[in-house]
C-alpha cells in the first residue's frame, strides 16, 4: 500500500452454489460483507471454480477487498496441443481484458496445486520418461509462457505467480513463495505443528480444518432419524473420504467426547475455531517474515460438513466469530515460547499507537491472582512482544486447569484488543455449570442482551430455535465480573417474545 507492505488477512473463496445461476446479487453482497465484517482484506478466487461475475469484483473494489485471482486450472496436468492452447489463450484474453481495470485484483496466479502435484505428489511417475518430459514441457509452455505473454500484452505490470503453492508440507516451507499447509487435516498432524519455525511460511495461501454446520442448518436437510454422523444422510453430506474420523481424532486430542449429536456439531465448530484461530495468530505474530494467511475457506456451495467458516445457509460458524477477533487491526496475542510467556501485539495500522497493556491472571471464579499494567507505544505495521514473564512464575499462582490470563490493549476508555490465554487444553479445564444473568431490551433492529456470570462460561453459544437472525457475538468466553452486551438482529421480533433463548456452554456438551 503506497510502497508499504501490508499483511493479507483473508480466506479462500469457492463458487457460492452448485448451480451457478442461482446466485443472486444479494448473495454476492452477503459474502463480501461476511468478509469485511470480520476484518478481511483479501479473498482468493480458487482455480477449481470459475472466473467470477463482474458484480463480485465491483463489490471487492467498493469494499476494499483485494483479490488473489487464479486462472481456472486446478489439481491436474492439462493438454499441450495447438487446439487446447488456442482455446485457452482466447479464454485468457477475454477474462484479462474483462477484469484488468479492477483495482481489487492484486495478483494473478496460473493454477492451483498443479506444480506441487507434479513436484511432490509424484504425478510424473505415472508416465514413462518420454511422456513425462512432454507433459512437463506443456506445463511450462502454459504457465511460464502463454499466460505471462497474455498478461504482458493486455495488462502490463500486473503481478503474476505461476502456481499456488510453491511449497506443500513435509519439509521446511519457510523459504520463499506461498504454502498450502495440509499437514493439519490431511496428514492429521496436531495443531501445534503450525508453530514450528520450519512450518511458518512467507505467505500461507491455503490451510484449514473441517467442522459440521449449525444444528439449525442440519435440520433443513435431515429428519430426526438422520441425527448421527453414521447416518446415510450425514455421510452423504460429508465429502471427505474419512472426514468424521479425522474430526473425531482431533476432538479426542483437544476436547472431551460430546454426549450427543447436537453437542458433536457444537464441539466440532469449537475445534475448528481453536485450531485455525491458533494458526492465524501464529502467522500474524511472525510478520514481517510471514505476510499473509488465507484459510480454506470462507463459504460453501451446498450444505455439508466442510472447512468453511460460514455455512451454505449463511450461518456463521464459531470460526467466523473467532476470525473477527484475530483479524482485527490491533491484536494482543499471548504465546509460550521456550518456557517464557510472551505477550505480542500486532499493529496493522500505519501509525504508532500509545496505549496501555493490561494483564490479569484470574481463576474461574473471577478472583484476581496477579496483574500488570504497562504504558506502551505500539509500533506501526509491526509485531513484537511487549511483555515477558517465565511461565513458572504464573503457574505458582494457581491451578493451571482453573485459571486464565486476560490480556487487553486499552486506549483511554476504548478497548483496542482483548484475548484470553488458557494454561490447559479445553478438555482439561476445571469447568462447572455457570449461573448466567441475562437482561433483554428491545432495540430497532432486534434485541439487545446483557450477560454476566458467577463462573467462567466457556464458549457460550446462543440460539433462538426457529428464528432467523444474527448474533453480533457467539461461541465466546464470559468471565465473572464482566458484562457482555450482544445484539440479536432479526426481523422476527414478535416471535422472540414467545421463544426462550437457548444458551449452551462447553460443560453442557459432555
């Protein structure tokens, strides 16, 4: 931005519907709003979809969302004969001319995973030496010559990247270029692998983890007899060959076993939010070495268990609420490194910010065990630790399964960022049923709620059964002594008076 490197915060974007003509202007406006509402500044148009309609790029121009634009090649090697090249060249010319004047397009990319498939997935071994040589020669002609020639002739000066990614996983990826890190999910590595120095890339253009859709969405395509991950309907709405077993494996690592189907849906979303949120914070803490993180994916094209953070029916999953926090311009991010708890602050703004770093160690009853306040100036466009303390000092102050560090960045009366750091995994926390206090007030666009609790309410989920609407926050942690104000935005305000607010916390799931 004006010569200053800017961290890219975003997601991969896929077609919005299996039937492309069903997507309306309102759908396009909705998905771009879903991106900007959670502080995204980039979407990657994946090469396995299609060159999007003009309205998509117009909205990105208007809303300040940059576009990583793949050419439409994905996960395969393509023909190199004259007829195919002639057809492809015309496709390139028409789409480059159509899209070249959109300021939102930040980069053109030749293909999705074709290079890594040839390099790492041993596609070349499927051919004899002569055929392999020809296929690779055709690859180079297409992505290293034909596409660059079309771009130079019709949109000179644009940024072009031959293939995404340059690096996969299974070896150090922190050299150059972009990375699709599927050690998480496909290779079934624990989330902690994302923090290893060799796994932190210069730019993370794809990574993700599945979760199920919200129960309200599930009920739109199931009957009660289908409410099991082993039912034919639920299996049909899981397109990964071992999708649910992978979720189960990670769930056993980080959470307690859910007691029923509805709880499984809820915990699967917490698991996805826990892992991908963890990865995003790692990437942001490591700027300027790492300057971008685009998780897979923001949206879905049909109702299914998937990597999306917003489901097909536009219901925000727990991950999307988490992304809103961890993609904020100012992010406080505590993290343990070699026995030291370091409190990083990431500042995406192009200005220094004078503020207060406030830290409190609390038990789950709200008792203060320790605190620190420090006046700081947060450097512009940077990430660095502003406070350090040996973990052992904090662990001496209480039961690590029953305490949490609350980190805040304050500026006068404003909260610039807040984050919670737990010393144990969710499955090991000493939880008990909180007593929630809820106040409800009618407002213009729905209802406003004020929540408080006598004990940690972990991952508080709110729902109005059968009422279409949107909670401004959900799946959040509520600490004793706090008052959390949330709106439920809906057109069905008359129904709320006769509908109970459902509230679930993590302890209710097992």
